[in-house]
């Protein structure tokens, strides 16, 4: 990692903005002698956020969908990955975005704006999001020694310690937001400088990491302060030109409209079967009609243009969401408070789905139904407990399945699958992992090939079937 303290957003628009001021002032100064300190620190924010969006929603995200039965690898690279042929080269882009695109830039912001409570909170939240994601996916990762002038080859820290550090950083950020005033901040492409929305997102992230570490009491407390409205989701919102085939579109749409058309989609995936009324594993019942959501969530592999739903070219992509937060309230509430609390939150979420939540206008007229469940539905023989397990377990199973469906497009289903596979297998969604008869299934993403080759302290990659510390 050879001291990656560099910045990626000293862009032309920044130089233009500074050069237009006082044109004749300092005319004899060397115009090429520009340092990062000469650029307004908040201009580094957009680049860091774009790098984070790519890390959260890019290549490894799609791979996680392959490994949780949500997507199918149909051809070329994604067909090979679908068959568990995953090399360290596939993680290079995500690691680069986290360790070069995010962390150095947000730390520069903090160093340059120590009194700006809003920027302090935003920069800490983005760092916690990026580093928490890479630790969750890969296990032990570099963190405590990164971006140090004294350490060329940072050690790999234990996964749990990195996740704990991310939670601590989020606590610091939440404190900053409590002392911050919102202001218009065009460089903030998630929330435009809204401190309250950032504070809620930080709490949802905190609940995410505590859930991953199986601290359900802590996760429930954090989620109660998290995102409470889908309009407040942190999202990658495409803003490109519809007449241009590429550039600032839905990131999944872009790869299908480009070189990967036909390579990856929903065809024959377990998720599509769960939402298909004609399927043997359809999750609908007398109170649930998934027709609209099934059509909205289906990814047509042929090309981007064929998709009008979840990966339509201008469809926003969730990064930190109301969906995740409210279903964490349901699961963690059921575990830490009791059945009635979990059912309450699940029904609140179903009411949102019934209002057309998570559909765009192309599917708003299709059939859907999400009537509230009652306790009898989870008793033995009820519509959500046909196999006669305990009501508490039946409720948790339904919540986990809802997380699986609603989490499509985020790492949530991959995190849940690994969290529950060993500790509570009866709650896991019984999806097929791929088309082979493999007895082992992915537990992690590999380390970056670049990191393994450049960091003398990097361990050998343990392989994708090696469990990480939180899931031992």
C-alpha cells in the first residue's frame, strides 16, 4: 500500500474556479506550483462520494448477488464467477476506490476543516461506510496503519476491530451532526448538506455493523434513530444525459448496455422465482401479492435498454436505506424485545410496500398486496408457518426473507447469508448458491491482487470459502 496519501479530485472545475479570481494577482508566481492545500477542502468531497458509490454498488456487489441466488451468471466473466472461479484481480477496483478514492480524501477534508462540524461528520461517515464494507466483505483488512507517513506496508487488522473502529467513527460523526447546522452543499451528492439526514444515515450504518457482529440490542437502539423515510435514503442518483449511451447512469444498466450485455441477469435466479406467482417457491400468500415487485426487480440480461425497473438507466441505487433500517428494526426488535415488536415493525414495512414503495412509475399499476400479518399467521399451520416451527422462529424467518428480497442491489443479502448460515440455518433463505453441486459456498470476497503484490505485510488470501471472524 506504499503510502497511498493522494487525492483524486483536483479536477478541472476546481482549477477553473480558483483561476477566475483576481486574474492579475500573483502574476509572477509559478502557476504549476499548486498543492492540495491550495484547493478548498470541500471540493474533495464529491470525488470521495463517487468512489464510495462505486465501491458499494459496483463489481463486488454484483458478485455478491451471484453468490446469494439473486442473479445468474450467464456468459463470459460472470458465468465463471458464478461457478466460484473468483480471482484476487476482481477485488482490485473496489479496494482502490476505498483506500485511494475514499479514505485519503475524507481525511484531508477533516484535517483542513477541523471546526466544520458538518464536514467532519460527513467525512467520518463516508470513511466508516467504505472501510466497514471492505472489512465485512473480506475479513481482516488494513486500517489502523493506513495513510501513515511512517508505515509503507500497513498490517492487516482483525475484522472485528475494524468494524468496532467503524462504529466508533460513526459515534463521533453522530456527535458532529448534533452540533452541525445544515447548509446547501452541492458537493454532497447524497444529502446536499442536510445534517439531519446524515445523522440518520450514520445511525443506520451503525445498526448495520452491529447486526453483522450479532449485537442485536445495540442494532435495535441505533436503528430507532436511523432512516425513517425512503425519501431520505443515501443513494447513487444518476444525473446523466439520456441521449448519451454512457456516463452517470445506473451502474448496473451501464455494464449491460456496454461490454457485459447478456452476461448477468435474473434469468433462473432464486430471487426471481420467489417473486413469480407461477413458481413453486413463490413467497406470496393470501395476504401477499408480489407480481409488481417481481417485475420491477427482474434484470433483463440482454442489454440495459430492456430494463425499466430496478436498473433502469436513471433509477436511483440504494446505499444506506429506509428498507434496510426498518427491517433491522423488525429483526433486532423481535430478537431483543419480543415477537410483538418484531411483528409491529414488519407490518409497518408492509404498509409502505402496499403504498407502492420501491416501485417506479413503470410498475405502479401492476397487482400488489401486502396486508398486515397477525400473530395467528405465525402459529403452527398459519400461512407463514406451514412446517410447524415456533412462532418466534417463523416470524424471524419471514423478516429475513423480506430482507433478502428488499436488499437486492445492496450487500445486505450476502451479509445475512453468511451471518445466519452457521449460527441459525433454519432462518436462512434456502436459495441455491449456483448451478453446481458444491458443498462449500462463498464466505468472503478475496483481497485485492494489487494489495497482495505491493504490501509486504499482506497475508496469503485464504480463499472465498474461509469464514471471517464474525461468522466463525
